[in-house]
C-alpha cells in the first residue's frame, strides 16, 4: 500500500467510525421517540422503520451508477448532507408527515453511504490489504454503534423532547464532521485482481446478472442477512422473551455479547481467515450459526433452569458475533474482486440492495414466528444456516483461484485501468 493509499484509508476509517457513532446515538431510540415522545403512536413509529427500508430500496439501484460515473467520494458527500438534513429535521419534526419525510431522507442517505464507503475502501486497498481493511471497517462500525448507543442512552429522557432533539442534532453533526474529513481525501488509483471476470465498461444490471458467481453471492448474501441480521431485533428477541422467558436486561446483555465478541475477536479471527478459502470460511459461518440456533432452541424449548436458558440465549448472540467477525474480511472483499474493472460501485450497491431486502423481509417473517411458533422458528432458521454452508460450497465452484484464495495474487495485483491479460503477463 502506498503512502497516499494509507492516508486515504485512515480518513475513510475515521469516517466509518463517525457515521456509526452518529447512528448509534439515535437508531435504538427511534421507536420510543416517534411513538411516545412525539405522541404519534405505534403505527407511525412502525411506518418510520418501514420508510427507512423503502428509501434504501429506492435509491440503491441508482447509487451504483452514480458511483461508477461520478466516483464514490462525490456520492458519499451528497449522501452525508442528505442524512444530516434528515437527522436534524427528524429531531425537530412534530407531526407524522414531517417525521416520515425526514426518515426518508435519513434512510436514503444512510443507505448510499454503505456502497460509497465500500468502494472507497476498494480503491484504497490492494488484494493483500483488502480483507484487513474491511475487517477494520466492521470493527470500527460496531465499536462506534456500541459507544454511540451507550452515550445516547444516558442523554435521552423520555419526558423531555429537547433531549431527543439534542440526540438527532449530534447525529447530524457527526455526518457533517464526516463531510469535513472526507473532502480532504485524495483518492488514489485502485488496484485490481488480475483474473477477475472481464466485462464491458458500461454500468448496467444486465452485465451484473450475467456474472454467475456474483448472482450466487447475492443469493448467499440474502440468506446470510435474512437468517442472522434480520432476526436480531425482531424474531430472535421475540422468541427469547416469549419462549425462553428472557428479561429485557438479559436481552441487552445478549446484544452486548454480540458486539463484544466482534470487538474482541475481529483481528484474532482475521489471522485465521486470511489464509483460508473464502468459500470455506463462509461455509464455516453457516455451521457456527447452526450451533447458535441449537443453543437458542435449548434456551426456549429445553427443560433447564432459567439461568441455563439465559446463558444459552446469550451464547447464541455471541456465536452470531463470531460468525460476523469471520464474514467481514471475507464477503465484502469478494464482492469487490468479482467486479469488473471500474464497476466496484455497481457491485457494492447491488449487494447493499440485497442486504436491504433481507433486512426488510427478515423481521416481517421472523417476528411473528419467533413470538408464537417457537419450534418451527428454530427449525426454519437452523435449516437456513445449513443452507448457508451449502450455498457457500456451491459458490466456491464458481470462483477462480485468486477470488477464493486472494493471497495467491501478491505478484499479480495491478493498478486500475490495466486489463486482466496485462496483469497476467506483467
């Protein structure tokens, strides 16, 4: 990595931490703010959460093309300003219309940040450093969310609207601070993997859909996010409360165990996965999550003591965290390495779109099941986890050696703009 790339990467990581810190301030308290503090009711609060997902689904198909045509930095700056306006107006909104419009702006801005930042990481990393760069991003995101949520929880007071206005103002300030940081970034040329699939320079969905490996990765990604992230705050928490008798304090401990596992294990796990086939690492995550669902099944369906049930439930979240730590240096770099030269933004946006779909459908399916159909819920998502292993093994057959084992390309990484043939003969 050159000095310019290193300097740009440090600013990108600072930006990731700031944006996550700002989101951690408000996301856990949105429902309480809209339903109770503003007195708009549970239906409006639920619509706000839905608007976040809908806004993301609307803007992400266009974000990829904008990143390819304009570059990730201008798109990121526009997203940050939009999110800042949405956050500040949400803190000042007093009726349902302004709350929903503000949530749409905030949700759209947040959604576009993800592929823009991911593309910047791709442009500022080499095949040798990309896994570590994405692992650092994931580590800082979780740390920022955790610290932001902790501080935000001590600042809010459900009896004072002003405390929530302050919270959203701080979030807006974090986004604007990130604008200041990012305008100083000087983006270098991006290195590419030599035998990534060739493609035309046109940024269109037809080209992406013709890439069988990318399509399979998107299917796998949907299952990953649907079966894990889509259950955290909906089906799994409902199951824990209804089937396992988990208290709210124990649920908070479980969420903390998930974040703690990621923060503690991320770089230890990185050393393990850096020299393993990416497809095998993802397959291993499916098996780990299958064990997590077995532990959840014991918590709610077993006949142990409440202490044992609580311990098993907390271990479920911790095991999910271990799997997440394994995925962060694996999946995002693979998306980048599957992208033809110049289309990383399109591919990152497509994968972000798949993620949003899974996160929208996951709670809708898992929430009711977790609350009332306890045994079917566990069996269903145990099978989904085993499905991850199957899909990962199948994906491995579509990947080239350097896509599945990126450490093989140390001498074959080239600067952006060189063709696969040039990289092989260099």
